C-alpha cells in the first residue's frame, strides 16, 4: 500500500510517496543524511550538498550492482545443485512424508492389536485369579475336613482303648469329595496365551524404556511367584503337611 511521507535530507524538506513502511523510510533517510553531512563537512575536499547527494547515489548504485551480482551467483549455485528448481527436493520430502505416514499407520495397527491382546490377557488373568481364589477356598474346606477326620480318629482310638468292643460308623466326611473348580478358556484366549508364551518376556522387559523413578523387575510377572513370595501352595502339599501334622499329634 502506497503511503505519503514528509522527509528532511541535508536540511531539504520534501514529500514522497512509496510502498515502504515508516521504519524503512526513516532508516534510509537517516543513513543518506549522515553520508551527505559527512561529505560536506570534510574540510580537505570542498563538496556542495548537490555533489554530496550525487556521490551518495553513485555509492548506493555501486553497492546495488554488487548485491545483484551476488544474488545471481547464489541463484546459479542453487540451479546447479538442483536443476529442477527445487521440485526434486520437494518430491523427496513428499516421498519421505508418505513413507512416514505408512509406518505410522502400521504402528497404529500394531498398537490396536496390542490393546486387544491386553484386554484378552486381562480377562484371562481375572479368570485365573478367580480360579485361584476358588482353589484356596476349596483347600481351606478340605483342611477343615481333614481336621474333623483327625478329631474323629482320635476319639475313636480313645474309645477303643477304654472299651475294646465299641465301634462306630464312619463319618460322612470320609466319602465327601469336592471337584476342583474349572474355568472356561476361549480359543482366542488360548491363541493369545500361546503367542506370548513363545516370547522372551525377560528380554522385552530389559530392553523396554523405563519411566524415571519406576524400575521394572524382570521377575515381577503377574502370573509367576513362589511360596516365599506369597503365591498359593499346591493343594497336595498342603494336605500332606496337614496329615503329617495330624499324625504327629496323635502319635
């Protein structure tokens, strides 16, 4: 947008119209005024304001020619480096962008698949936890039955010792059997479990990036553990311990 400015150069005031902004016009006026005043104030070379203005114009014209030559040199250099005028580099960038987009799409698909596997494993883990709780409850009930049997055996021994002819019918607890709880595992859960059983989880956990302040132990697997870690002991071991304890008590 063309604007009108009032300027003063070497004490000469004039009005001009140009497309430049106020800051650019003020900087140009200041530089030209300073150069003219420097030429006219030189005592060794007498120079009028008109001659100083012409010399300044000649100086700026020479600088403009040098700048145009430099721009031409840079344009030739760019054209020699990329004869297509930048279209080749742009095509390379577009190709790289498309490659990154495809890789991102694949990563998103893998991420969605991992989310589905995570949901499946979460459901399977919930089933295993429920089965474990039911097994523990069953083991507690069997423990109570064993203690009841041991109590009856002790009472029977005491009575046989006092009255050799007295007998009694076996308690119904002798023939009681409780089936082990089972869970229904879907084919998809079985397939997901087999897939992750073939992976080296320790290596994955060791090489995975870890958040600051939250170290991840390779052995901290949710489905692994030992009796010392608080994991449930198998039922045959618990029953064997209880029977051995009862045998020691009753001699």
